[in-house]
């Protein structure tokens, strides 16, 4: 295997990071961590969808709840599409269900940020071991 130049390596890290943001677990999938990527995808997606289920789509509010939206957008750029739908204000979320929905969707975004950083760090180190398999020492 040929060593990569610094520019190629940086481009690869950016691609891993963008893919990890676009699809939760996508960065890990790209570097060969298939099982880990599936676990990440299911966990983050289930957490985000649970928040939408509890609080409705109205919990994504880029106008009146900017700090929450900043955390939510970390889950995926698809949140931006949902935000365009809710800008009209016809999907209001009030009370405890709205609060819980905001918390769940924001936690999903912040969890995805950790996974993005994990994928980029693993790619930076050149790692990509499979879960449950020993690394070859030879």
C-alpha cells in the first residue's frame, strides 16, 4: 500500500467527517468499521426519531430555539430540510413533550458530533480494526 501525501490524507479526513455528518455512522463505514457504523446509525437515528415522535416535528425550530437547533443540526443535514418545513410555525410543540423532544433530538446531534470526531480520529491514525477481531501483530 502506497503512503498518502498530506493533502490526500487531509482530503480523506474531510470526506470521512462530512460522510459521518451526512449519515450517522457513515464515516466509520468508510474506514471499514462496519459493525460500529451500524450501531452508531441505529442509536442516533432511534434517538432522533424518538424525539420527533414525542415532541412532533415542531421541536426543530431554527428561529425561536436557536441553541437547540444548533445541537440538532449536528445529527444530519436532513435536519435543515425539516427546519424549512417548520419555519412556517404551523407545527408548534409546547409543554413537556416539546421539551423532551428537543432534548432527545439535541442529544442525538451531540452524540453524532462525538461519532464524527471518533471517525476522523480513527481515520487520522489509520485505524479501522473490526470489532471482535484481533489485530495482526506480524
